[in-house]
C-alpha cells in the first residue's frame, strides 16, 4: 500500500487505482512502484520508457538472490488431494453399497 500512496504523490493526487484499469498503465505503474523503491528520483515517464527486458524485479527489488525456489513435490512424487485425504479418498469411482443398506 505504501507504493500506491507514493504513486498518488507522484501522480499529483490522481488515483493510481484508476490506472490499474488500463493494462499498459498498470504495467508501467507496477514497474514504477517496484523500481522507485531503490530509485526515488525515478519518474513515471522513465518507468514508461523502460523496456520490459531491462526490468529485472529480482535485482531491482530485494537484491541478487534471484527468484524464490520452486515448491518441492510431495515425498511420494504424486500430487496430493486435499489436506488429510489419501488418494483412495479422492477417487471419483463409485463406492459399493453395503449389503445391509435400505432402499
């Protein structure tokens, strides 16, 4: 939210939220919000002129650590169902009726 408050000041009081409706303005605003954290003098025009290939979020914001590591799969190597369920519980095959069930 601080980025949006800073953006409102940079935009002379205009709402940055309204800019999110236009995809191009939304991308430029996002670049400005992230890049201006380390470069407060960055203008919206400079962010607009910044080629997307030149913007590296992981070096611009948060250092040179690169992207976060991918989540590792379940130990069995199979995707799991909902928490606490086994693969048998998530099966979509019909379950047999018990012999004592009433009709």
